[in-house]
C-alpha cells in the first residue's frame, strides 16, 4: 500500500531528539501504515545516522527512509525529502518536534474539509532547559508581545493565517509552486 502521507524531516546532528520525534510519529492515530517518514540528513557527525538506522532496525513495521543532504541546507533537505517521498500529502516536521498523537489525522481532516494549500496547528514552544532563562524565552515566544499576530504561536480560533509551522501540503500544491528556496 502506498502511504497517503509523507512526513519530511530536515536533520543535522539531532541524535538527542530524533528518537522522540519518531516515537511521537509511531503514536499517530492515523496508523503507521498510512504514512512514511523521510529524513534528509546533512551527514550528521553526532551519531544521528546510526540512531536512525537502529530505530529502523528495531521498528521494521515503520516506513523510515534516510536520504543524504550534503549541502546541510534546510531548503535542499526539504526538496530532497519531497523528491524521495511518495505520499500525496507532505507534512514537514523538524527533528526536535513532538506532534500530538492526532496531528496527522487533524491535518488530513482540515485539508479535506477546506481544500487549503497548507494547514497546521499551534506551535507549543517548550523550554529545553530547566532554568528561568529557558522558561522565559519559551513564554515570550508564545506571547503576543514576543510573537506579534502569529496565531501559530499564540493560539486563537481556527482560520486563515499567513503560515503555520509543520505544515501539511497537498503534493499538487508543492508541484504547482515549485521547490523550497
């Protein structure tokens, strides 16, 4: 069965976070048989590639592909991942993102209901560290004084916005507008 969704991930030296993303994707409510994960890695030197291979070996039912991105450019990684994917819906994730278990399902629903070119959700920024500075940066990035009118950071009612992080795009739209730059 050809996966309906291709989750594309630009990656470089993300050994400490990539497994958490893959675990979160394994828990998606649409089921792992309906999507593939394509990681375009910038030839990581921290063990990311070995971590990805070990994950693929341990989870043989999980459709995980590793592509090389020697330029280490995010747009180049995204373009390689799109080219190396087969799903009719492309969802962009970062190697350190943690989507909710219903993220892919909800994106598919909204794409179907609206016919939009790109859908996504609110980016819940969580501090990586335990200190006051990390907590302060996360709080500022989610507050209108730090994020302006970017509803993908501050929340609000569903509706038309300028952009979303971790967007879900019908492949036909990406084909229409051309590669990432």
